[in-house]
């Protein structure tokens, strides 16, 4: 291009005028100015792009980082035998009959006791009114601990309990005394107690591993929700995508690139693969619902269905990048291999494919990263709702038991009523972005390390 | 390539072992996004207190849930459909055509529908159904004549209302909430303002007039929200003059941003809804496939647990979240215990 414009830019006949090389004439000045302007446009475009990226990242980090910490209340909970094990023989099946509703009053009493010990006055006569300070999940936490270790019954045990989402919001500045004025979940008196509990060291805000590794929680207890189980869902889906899309994609592109004759039929296939890459992902979701769930009767909400749908979506990406990297291997390599008597297949598998491998892997990783962040098709195959509540029991369960995926979980959190879930949605985005960034970095490293230029 | 082989073979092994262990041990629920919060609270408590795994609750809307529910009997079909409206006859027929004949209808309680606006916005503090109809209907009665809705501000038809542009975000037609909004607000307002009479006097048949009463204006002052209440909340946040339609529970979780208006002079609360004073409320249901009881472990236990006093009673976690407890809960409990199906 540059050569061509250079040639035609020269005036055909030499002009007779006094021109110094040092003083540029009007035409040159115009051309230089145009170039300067163009550069400025380019820089402005990049600056605008960077600005929005920065705004996005700052917003995500500012809204999302609070989700990684959580407020905890550390108190001693008395576990009286007459309430938890009436028969007294520590029989687990007997003890299971006491439900979380039986445990909740114990936590209320423990809170009242802890406040009394710390010398904190409460305006509430009834210990039950203190319940709003701690999460609704604490009764289950205490019950699980007792059932795991029946020897605890009859003793007092120190528990670190999750605080309620409103208390947590107060610690994070999201909830204020003005905003709770009309809130029936908590009152300003509770916040006064919390202030004194902080001073007494009973309440603290610390890193919450439950957010990264835990399961989803119901609407009424955002403080105990975590993204861990849906992360596993995403992991199993990616396994399916990798195991199906990579071999199928590579096989298809090797055949198309190395073996297939060029005719109208292969042209048609090529065009269709390019078209497939541009199909909106929601279409694959409808296809998945119709084919995998309604026709093939695979379980709905299962990661294997999600994986199959995302495989369809990722295939074109992998085929296109694989074909590009196969094309980039110079024909001399093939000719040399064929020349010393290698068969066509030996040529491909011993020489061409290893050389194209970095490109193929890069394309695969980028395809996987794309699939990891995809939400739309998952909405249709039942992966939103209150799904990611149980960690899969076994490897097979990981594929077949209902589960969510990270982006679907974020979508679900973002639409829940409690504002505390909004914060968790941003936190989930940070985790998802970290995964995407790591995958892209691996792709770049692979390319840098192993790519060969000829 | 060995990595690929490894993953491929492990996937194959997983698939083989999966077919051996395909029996579902988890209750599957789908349906209304209004019921979802309550169902998720119950499912979580169920998982904590029973040896069964936590049930899976999908969202997607009442109609989608019932459609899925009616697809047939068998392990791969859902066990329960949550619904924010009663099942329709057409749906019962569709169910029967696919072999789903014995359906247990469980009413879990009542849900209030409230009108709320920005906390610092205009003083929308009290509405009547007639106000909402005058603001949002395509044709209203002005000076005894049925004309195209001329109103652009609330105080043009009711001087007690603020001098603010009319803008309302209402649930889209795929929501069960829309039906309640139409029947209990718009239709009532239609009658109260005399528009229904005017339409019949204008030559419409009674049925046509009643249908015409449910319409909302299409000039951009009434906006359908197809998403969830969070979307309505975001729209309200961006428009100080707007009012929005919310569920009571959603409003109660967002009192720091929203203020609620009374309807026909009654403040919405669990008490006024349960006493029947607050006019805009509706029952919430879920439907259980009787053929699955005894096949899917935990299904009956989940159903009974859902409507037990400690969960759905007036002091239970559902009431705490915003459900208006059903005064006839005991009858529902007896019905579920006997596995009585719909007639």
C-alpha cells in the first residue's frame, strides 16, 4: 500500500518553482497537518477506550471488593442437653429431630448472655428480638456443628457466626440509621447494640472464604451466599467443552485444510462454519432446550447440557483458529516430509500439527474463555434460580446433578431483592474476570513461547 | 494430545457411571419468579433439617413453569410448579394430554402488590383504582364522554395528586402480576370512573367492554417491564416522577429507596392484606405431581414442610420475608396430608 501511494503521489511533470527543502510549501503543510490530525484522532480513540475500561474496572473493584469481607459475631453458645438431646444417649438420629427452629432460641440466648457479659445494655426485653443481628443461617451452623460432634452437647462452645446482611451493610456503610428508619428487618436500636459490640470486640469484619467457596443461599440470607458451587458447575461445563470441542474442532479443520478437495461442497461448509460463529448465543440455548432436554431427555439444569450447548458455540471459534494456524505452517514443511516418503497422515500428525499446536491451543483457550462468560444459553436450560445449593457429591454428579454456572449465578444475584445481593453480584464479576484474565494470559504465554515464525 | 485423551476418557467413564446412578434424589421445582424467594427459603431450610438434598428451584415465570410441569410424568420431569396465579383450564388439559392427571394444588399464602415511587420524588402517597385507571387507560371519561386519554399530569384529574408527569412502570404481560394489576386495579377503576358504562352505552358488548377496560395506554406513559422488580427499581431510580408496581416483599427489602402509596386509603402491609382490607393482593400457589410422590424422595416431605406452621405460619420465615400467611393454612395442611388432588 505504502509503495503504491508513494509512486502516484509524485507529480507527473516536475514543477518549476523555487522550493526549499527546509521551508515546506502549503501542500506539504496540509499533508503534514492531516497526518497530525489523524494521529490525534487515533490517540483520542485509544484514550476514550482506556477511559471507559478504567471506569469499568474502578466500578467493578469498588462495588465488588466489599463482597469478599463479611461481618462476623463471635460468641459463646451454650448447648443444653435437655433441649438438644432429650433421651440423653447421644443418638444422632434422635438428635436430628431437633430442627433449626429448636436451635435458633439457643443463639438468641447466647447473644443476650454475651451482651450482658460485655455490659452492653439492650432496650429489648425479649432475647428473640436480638435475632436480627445475626444471620438466619446461624441456627443451621450450630446444628451442623452439634451433629458433627455430639460431644458438644451439654457444654458451651465458641462460634464465629455470620452477622445479618443489614449489620454487614452497616459495617460497610451501605446501611445507615436513616435508611433503616422504615426497615422492618432491623432497627436503629440494633445498630446501637452493634456499635457497642464492635467496641467490645464481639463483632468484626474479616475475609469471608464462604463467598469464594460456598453454595448459593436463599433470598433471606445474602450474607451466607457464595459462588463456589457454581464455580464447580462452570468447571464441569468447561471439561465437557474441552473434551468435545477440541477433538471435533481439530479433526474437522485438519480434514478441511489438509485432506478435503476444494469444491462447492467444502466451500459451502466453510461459509457455514463462518456463519455459525456469528450466530447469537441465545439461539444455541433454544437449540439445547429442544434437542438435549426435550428430545434426548437429558436432565435439565445439568452442567453436561450446558457443556454441550457451549460446545456448539465454541466449535466454530476453534475450527477457524485451527485452520488459520494450519495454514500458517509453510508448505515447504509438508513437501519435505512427503519428499522423504512420509504418508499424508504422517506428514500431518508428525510435522504440521505439532507446529500448529500453539495456535490451536491459543484458539481453544480463547474459545473456552468466551464460553465461560456466556450467560444467555444457560438461561434457557434451567440454570438460573436457586440451583447451586449442593456441592456435587461425586465426579459423575458434577456433570448430571443440577448446578448453576458463574455468569448465571451473577445474573441471578443481580435480580434479587435484597441490596446485599447486588454487592455479591459485583464480587462474582471480579472472580469471573480473574478467571478470564488468567485464561487469556495463558493463551498469550503459549503463543509467545511456542509460536514459530517463518 | 495425551491431555485430550485423558479428559475424553474420564468423560466417557463419567457418562457410563452416570447412567448407572441416574436415579434422581432431588426435588425439582420450576416456575414463578414471585414465588421463587419463598421457595428458595423453604428449600434451604429443608436441606438443613432433612437428610434429603436441597431441592432445586428454577425461575422463569408461572407459565413457563406450568408448561414444563405439564410435559409428562417421569424422573426427568419437574415435580412442582410454582405459580403466582391459579392454573388455567387449558393448562390442566395440556397436562392431562401428557398423562399428568393427578395434581395437588397448594396455596401457600398471599402476596400484596404495591405502588411505590422514589423516596424523594413527588408526593405519591395515596391512589385509588380510579386514579390509576385515569392515568394509564387509553380511553377515559371526561365530562361524561369517552375520549382518548388527554392527561399528562396526575393533578389534571385529581387535584390531590402531585403536579407531576404521568409515568408508570408496570409488569409486562408474561408476569402473573400483570393479571392481578389488570383485574384488581385497572378493571375496578374502569368501573369506578364510569368508563365501562360509557363503553357499553357506546355500542360495545359487555364482554368486549370488560376486555377493553384492561388495556393500558400505548403513548409511552405506561411502560411494560418484562424483567424483574430490580429492573423496575432501576427505572424508578432514573425517573423521579415515575411510579412502579412491586411485590410487597420487594418493597420491604428496599424501603431505603422507595416509598409506598396507599390504595383506596389502605396502607399495604401483611396485616391489611391478610384482613382483606388492602384490595390488591393475590394468592400464591404451587402444584405438585401426585404421581411423583413416593418416587422422588423427599417430595411429600418438602410439600408438608412448606406449609407447616413453623414455615408458612404468621411467625415463620416466609411471613418475615413478606408473604401474607394464609388464614386457612390448616385446611391446606390436611389436604396435602391426604394427597387430595384437584377436581
